[in-house]
């Protein structure tokens, strides 16, 4: 089996190198050093995918998806479709897509939604700052709202197998941070309202949890 795997990996390398040399002989003007690098990254992504289908290790899938998107980003940049600070946003979104891929292929890997949401949020912030006039005061609002999103998703995905009711706590706390920071942008004093708001939130969640358990003892909070 190990010998067979080595042969497949060697075959992928040879095909990729042959394709690069073939295109280079055709004197394509866009085949400069960066594009060669994209081809090499693409080859490594294929190797990572091959490794994943051999042992189903999630990190190989993450690596494969990320490298595949990274190769595409390099090619798109060389062709003029991506420029400036947007590069960083696309890299972050590529990592987010890699973790999402793990979740969609193996639904029991629910943890992958958390880094996916965090990375997607950071990519959005980079895009907003790079492309438009954007009030920096709203960055913490978007940051905490985005960070809360994957926990809300986890909470609504809870079932008998995945006991994810705990996700309501970080989801709600991060959301209230976002709302209060939004209020601070306009007129609220965040420091004065934070502690009372947190107490109200926790009390409301405790009441909701108690009522839900009384009505439906199934998989929940």
C-alpha cells in the first residue's frame, strides 16, 4: 500500500512538471515565477487530497482546500483580478473555506465551524477597510457579531449526538458585546451598561433554559 501511494504521489508530480514545461514551451506570456509557484502549490494540494482519501485525516483536507484556493488566488492576482489588500482577505476566506469543507464532508467535525466563522469575519473586516470608506468605530461591532455567528449555528445544530447546547453562552455574550459596542458608536457608555446588560442576558438565558427543559426534555440547552 505504501509503495502504491508513493507511486501515485510521484505520478502527480511528474504530470504537473510535464504540464508546466509543456506550457512553458508554448511561450505563454503569463507563465512567470509566480504562476510556476501556483502550479507547485496546486500539486501539493492534490497530494494533500490524496492523503485525505487514504486515512480521512481532517488536517489533510484543510491543507488541500487551502492550498487549492491559494493557487487560485495567485493565478487571479497575476491575471489582474485581485490586487492590493484584497489578497489578505482572500487568503483568510480560503482558510475559512477549508474548515467549512471539513464540516460539510464530516458533519461530526462541528468544531470546524468556529475557526471558519472567525476567519470569514476577519476577511470581511480586511475587505471593508481595503475597499471602501469605512468608519473604524464599527470594526469591533462586526468583529463580535461575526465571532458569535458560528456559535449560533452550532446551537441550532444540536441534537442527541452532538450536545451543543453550551454554544448559546458564547453566542449570546459575543452578540451582546456587539450590540453594546454598536450603541457606544452613537450614544451609550459601554462601560456603564456592560455589567447590567450581562446580568440581564444571563438571567434571561437561565429562564429560557428552565422553561425549555420543562416543555421538551429532548436535546437542548
